[in-house]
C-alpha cells in the first residue's frame, strides 16, 4: 500500500467514536496524513442521539490537542444525512480519504450485536480500506 495521506473518521460523540478518533489521530500522527472528522446530522441521528452536534468542534479540538495533532492537520465536517453515507462519501473528492475509520458501535447500540450497523455497512460498501476500532 502507498503512503496514506488522507484519513476520514466517523464521530458521533459516543465513547466508541472517541476511541476511533484517537486511533485515527495516532495513525495520522505516525503517517503524516491529514485527518477529516465526520459527523452526520440526519433526522435519524437527531432522534436517536443524546449527543449535541453543536459541541462537535469543541470535542474534536479537545481530543486532537490531547493527541498532539496540530490544528492545520485536521478538519471536521458536519454532513446532513446518515452516518454511513457521510463517511463513505469521504473516499471521493474533495476529501479522497485512503482509509476510513469507524468505531465498532455508536449511539445506536442494538442488544446482542458485536458490531454496529454503521460499521457493518461501511465495511460492506467502502472502496478503500476500513478500520473498525473496537470499544475500550
């Protein structure tokens, strides 16, 4: 595989997505890649989430500072729509992510499942490598 220069990670404010964000930040730090943090703000996400999307910038900035990632190396986007589509779109222009990173499950936890529906759908449809980061 060629040098990774662009990574996209899904972030919904859950503990699992924070773990994925920290993992992606580590990969970006080691590889020198840019990092795009994606939060989907579709109607289903707003109905099912206790997370306030208005705090995404603060949460991301705090985590990136803790991980030692310079603000010039990452940006965050809040996309209208479902989480899977928002993350998959990052493999295309203008982001052109070469790797997608997602937590194993997010706010939409379903009892008895080992992996969340978004993680599973991203893995099934991605045209670039996907890293599913297990929860802590």
